[in-house]
């Protein structure tokens, strides 16, 4: 009989893994929701975020959680550049062009990262790495608590931005109907850039959290990138609440699967979950029929 | 008729171009300008850190040999410099095959040296089967020279096999650890390993050794993980539930260091961790930091520990001077492999691949960086060597803030006795 503390521990591991999926998937959904573009290089943007934080940490030695804010800005700007000079050029010219552009970006960004930082394995040392919070039944490291809290903070900020500000409303309007948004005076091109920038910044935060919790190298983004796609399909394309629920669900399901059935099932279970959800609800949990 | 002549002329021209293209490294007298040696290594992809070490060591060996004029080849009556041609496997079986095919067909290499990761090497050795001598310096599966579906007579295993290191590791657990923590019961051992040919190979070999020798070891957990895994918390939580006396990890630098750290720091699995030799790499010590204190590493090349062979000092010095970093174990195997290839070519007196293969097979020379049973490099019936395996214990130095190993086994090289880590908690 498994002890309750063990199950609680696995719940915490699943929740943290889920937070990284959520940050990735919400960013991906921001981009898809507004631009209807599928960016397969989202995992590589995440990797660049990890390296941006690593570079800042290496040269300044400051708290990596503080530096994460700067790397989010840097990668956000980088995302805007990719949108402006890459995706914008092929937008509306056919889905294949968008797909191949993003596939090409995977290799370009990976090779560029290898050139800049080499293939060596890196790590970011958190000042809280040895500190744990004793909850009586189990101990949780501060880094995990911060990762969960940071994800919640980012999501709440994003929610307030989208609901309470004019720019946020314009973004939502663009996501719902481009033409109508344009007729209402929204500069759709600016919204494209903004959504790509926010999506990339969220990926950068996921990359930094990942880099604080585990060693990384320029190939770190591949699997989280694939999982983020699984999450947005499970949650419903374009749905941010869907991405949050599905991301946390996937993190938990994967970790409990490892515990009960072994690591070989970790990736397979993501697709089992995907198939189950699609059979029951083909648009995903929160997806809307168009 | 004119058309036939034109066709013949084109074919003749193509043949001429192909023939001259194959002779680009050959001088007017017919003496090759260089001897091409193919380096098969993961220069990109997941294991590129190891591949880089292999490349740096190979470059160093080639430069040292060329500084003396190269290799004397009797057939030409002169010394010919070596040229290292890189074949990047990209840590992928498919890309590895392409890389080796290119080295053989386009680069016309005389010998292949390298090959890291059993899964990748088992695939990329196929194009070389029965054609090109391949000194394999980084794949542990004994299948690389024992498989039967291809001609393995050109393959030489210049590194330890999974069988080689299962034995001393398990013997260490029984002889050294068990009396300290489980004198009156079987030692409870947990296994955690990569889900690939390498991980499975080591585990199968270890389990077979325990069973064949009726060792007093109880396997309480056996967890395999996907090769791209970075989050080991749940695996380790499951292992912690089984209350092991020690955890035997079979993985590469990134995964093994994560297991050590996440196990102690996050899961509270304060036990004894043992890693396998491919982790003998500067990155492993760096990533582990203080979490490596008191923990173990199996190896056959210990540049951070004692200078147990005369060559160690000069090699470390030359490597540091050229690359500004410490050498790793896979590089040491490769360094020896390049020298072995050069020596075989010289003894063969020819660049003919079959003659070079025969010369490698007949090698009987003084050991180099890798210590061998009997002190000489020789290949047995399976074209394998018999390396001496070390067990190292790592200690965190508070003053220098560095993790340093000492050799605790074998007795002939022992620097100090094994001690339990400060945070060790008995399982069971």
C-alpha cells in the first residue's frame, strides 16, 4: 500500500512538471489564437530563454528568478523579430509555408545556440537549491514552490492584462475575428507581434524554470515543445484555460504513470490522453467548434 | 557510331574524374600525402560533450604523431602524416551510418576510431563490416564484436564492456558496502537506467552476474527512463519507497548527475549512488558539485585522482594546454585508439585495410592511458581488451569548492578506504 506522503510527493512533482507545460502551452496558444500560426520551434524559443537566463546569471551572478524577467523581455523582443521578419512574410500564403518556416527555425535556433554556447551541459544554480519547506508530512524544495508560484503569478498577470487593458481586449478581439477587429480600428499587425512576443516570453519563463530545476543543453526544447502541442490539442486550440487545465493534467498523469506503470509509458500516456479526449470531445476540453 | 563514341568518351571522362578525385591526397610519385583516419563521434546531439572530448583527444594524438613526421609506411619508404577526418554521428544511429559511409567511400579512411553509445555504434559499424578496421573506443555493449549477423573481424573493442564493469561494481557492493550496512541480510539494491541498448545491456549483464554467482543482493527496484528524461523525481520516489541500501545508476552525464542531485536534495533518498564510467567527464564533477560528496563512480581513467601511470601527467598537461579543460575518459580511450591505429599501420607497412586489420589483431604493446590486465595491449578471441576497472569515491572540498575523486579500488591503486557518505541512511 502506497503511503499518502508518497502520493503527495508525486502530486508535487506532477504539478511542477505541469507548470512548465502550462507556460509553454499558454504561450503557444497565444500565438495560435491570435495569428492562427503553428510554431513548431516553440521548444527552441524555450531553450533560448534558458540560455538567456543562463548568460545573464553567468555574467551578473544575480538571483536567477529576478533575471528571468529580463530574459522574458529579451526573448519576447526576439519573438517579435521572428514574427515580423519570418512568419509575417508567409502569413496567408499557405499552411505548409508556415509549417516549414517553423520547422526550419528548429534547426537554425539549435545550431545557433550550439555555435554561441557550445553543446556543453549547463545548469543555473538557484540560491534556494538546498532549502526545503517542511510541511510535516513531506518536504518541498523552495525552487518547486517558487516555480508553482511564479507560474500562477504569470498567469494571473496575463489574465488581468487580457481582461482589464485596452491592448488585451484588442488582442482578444483579433483572436476572435480579424476582420471585425480591423474594422474597429485595431492594428492587427501589431497584435500579431504582441502575441508572438508574449508567447515567446512565456516560453522563456518555462525555459528558465526548467534550467533551474535540471541541467540543460541546446537540445532541451524538443520534448517540451512536442508536449506543449499535445497540451493545446487536449485543452482546445486557442483556449488559454484549456492549456492551463490540460498542462497540469498532463504533468500529473505522466508522473503517476511513471509511478504505477514505469517510465517507458511516460510519453505514450500523453498520446493516450490525447486520443481519449479527442474521442470524447474532438475540439479538445475547452475548444470551440468553428 | 558517333553517338556510341560520344557516350564512351563521356564514360571515360567520368571515370578519369572519379579516379583523380580518389587520389587527391596522393603526390606525383604515388605516395599519399596523408593517411586518413576517420573519427566516429557524436560531435552534435545529446552526447556532444563526450564527442567533443573524443575529438580533442584525437586531435592531440594526431598532432603528436605528426610532430614526429607521421607514420612510417614501408610500402612507400617514407613517413606519412595522419589526417583526422571527422564523422559526426549526431548521437543518432541513422546519422551515424551516413557519417561512417561517407568516411569510407568519400574520405577513403584507412582506419576508423571512436564510436560512442552502443545503440549508435551497433548501427554505424554495419557499413564498415568486413571492409574497414574500426577501433571502437566508446561503446560498452559486448555485441559490437560478438554479433554474428555481420562480419566483425575488422572491429576491435578498445574499451570496457558491460560485463567488464558489472563485476567490480557488484563485487564492491558485496565486499565493501554490505558488511557495513547489511551484515545480517541481503544488500538491497535499486537500479535506474536509460531505456536504450546501453542501459539495458549493463543491467542485463549485472542481473546475470548476480544470479550466476548467487550474490547476496536483493534487487528492490528496477526503473528505466526515456533517454531524454530530465525529471527523475517520481522514479526516485518509487525507489525510495523500496528502501534500498544503494542505487546503481546507468546513464550519461546529464541524467546521472540529475539522479544524484534530485535523489538527495528533493526526494530525500540519502543513500549511496554508483555511476558508470562514461560519467568520468569534467562536466559530471561540475554539475554534481557538493551533491557528489561521498558518492561513487566506476571508471578506468581517473585524471582527477592519482597519477597512476607515467603518461597521465604529460597527457593531462598537453590536453589542458591545448584545450584549456580537463580530459575525460572517452577521450583517453580515443587517444590510445589513434596511437594504436598509427602503430598498426606502421607494423603493417601498408595502407591496405586488411593488412592493417591483421596488424591490430596482432598488437602486443605497452599499455597507454587505459591500464590493462598484464600491462600490454592485446586483443582476445572476441577482439576485446581487458581493462583494469577502478571504483572512485568523490569528496567535496569546502576550501576549493571542488568535487575530487580518490581511488578506493582496486587495491593496487587504492588511495584510501571507502567510507559511508555523511548523509547516508541505511535501507531495508
